[in-house]
C-alpha cells in the first residue's frame, strides 16, 4: 500500500512540475484593477515638418552631418527616389553622397 501511495505521489509531483503554469509577472498583480479609471485618450500624432522636409535643390547651402559632425556644404544634385543627395563639402574637393535625413537646410 505504501509503495502505491509513494508512486502516486511521485507521479503527481512530476506532472505538477512539468505543467506549464501561468505565472503572473505583472508588477500590479497584488493590486486590483480600478474599474473607475478610464484609459488616457490617445492623440493622433500631428504631422511635423523637419528641416530636411523642405524641398532641396542644387545650389542650396546646407549643413550636412558626416561622421557625427555638422559641416557646411552645397547641394550638387538630389535623388529623392534613393533618398540621397550629392553634396560638395566646404574645403573638400570631392563630392559626397549623403542621406537626405542628414541634411539641414540653412
């Protein structure tokens, strides 16, 4: 009789250990939810214009972020399909392609 009891106890403990019990990891698990509080209204994001959103064209004087540093440059060409502009940095003889997001119109 005791062998059957211990075998049944072992089986129950094994099943309980393998059972994926739901664990509540919510930090508010000990606090009941307040039914009188309504959720904060969600406001739709308003469209904001960024400095790079202004139409850029060849010849515009801009500031370009290259390697984390803002430098003065002049736009040579703009490719909006790719999202890049070719700029000539002041003091540099070569032209560089820069993402439109890294350009701020002066």
